[in-house]
C-alpha cells in the first residue's frame, strides 16, 4: 500500500496550507505545529513531511527551532525542506535529527553542491523536490521558472546519483482538485526514479489512483489539505475523539 505522509507547512511558526504555493493564500490550521505532529503520530502515520515556507520564500531556513521540537516530539522519520541552499544549512537541518532533507532550488542551480551532499550524506538522506508547473520546474519558493522540464531534470538527477524525488504539481497543490496521476506515471517511467507524489489529493480515490502507479516507482504521497479538512473516512471521527484526550498515547520519544 502506498505510504501516506502528512504535511506540516510552517509559516511564521504556525501550521498552514497555501493554494498553489502562493504567499497570501495561507489558511492557518494550527498555532502549534508540534501538537499537530503528535496528532498525526497518534493517528498512526509512519512519517512526516515538514516544509519551511518562510525559508523557501527567503532562501534560508527560518523555522529550524520548530523543526527540532517536532523531531523531538515524535518517534517517526521526519523529512524537511524549504530554503536549504547551502551545505551549512543542510548540515544544520540534518543535525536536528531529521531523516532526510529535500533540496529544490539548489539541485537545479548548484550541481556541485548536490553531488557533495550525495557523497557526504548518501542518496537515502538527500532527496530532490521537483516542483512542476505546466511541465516546467519552478524554483525559489515556486516564484521563478528554471526553464527546465521536469523529465529532463529527473533524468539528470538520476545520472547524478539521486534515488528519490518529491514530485509536486503546483497547479493542483492545495486545491483539492485531484492528483495528476498521468504526469506522475510519465515522470516515473521516463526517469526511473522513486517518486513521492504531491499536490491535489482530495479523497481516498486519489490514493487508489496513485496505488496503481506503485509498480512504476510511485510509492508514497504527501497529503496536506485533504487531511486537515477531514476528506477521508474515519478522520472526522479521530478529530472528535482527540478533542477529549489530554494524552494521545505513546507517540513521543523516550
């Protein structure tokens, strides 16, 4: 079964979701990202996807303290991205205890840096975020076009030693319009990369569509708004039960 990874997007210390990654469209879902992480763990998710939106917009991580608090609060792997564009920033993020970092802009603009990161930390801990709009990779917090097609970049990354990418369809991110399964399939088949899908998940049916792509390398999916807005069976019941709980169970690190 495809692995579902809840998203925690950090903006000014709060847990938010944007529409198509556009600043100013944020909707706040929680003032306490750590509590949100514990809730997701309490609901038995196996990993977390954390993005520093401030870092992505400004080019340097801004929410590392919140990230560290999340990592210390749960006993599942955490992946993190947003503004990681230097070796030092990546190293600092890894030192918080996260499982892996997500490189976006730097993977496009600085091949030497990407190769050094892969050499020093390994392909399991360095993944690349490919954020696509109309087939073209976007960078710098999705504000600029790289001019490179997602498939062209994917093939280049594969040749460089990258093993996994997080593939986001920007036009669907935060919209609840459904996943672009056709684009995901085409990318995975043509590049040979392992793919974590992202963008547009609206219901259980979207997960079933992605499950059909597991044989070509799409083995996981990041889900944000659909989880926060109770679009799946049982989620609303979980939320009702959690309101009466002071302790969400053995989710914290010892």
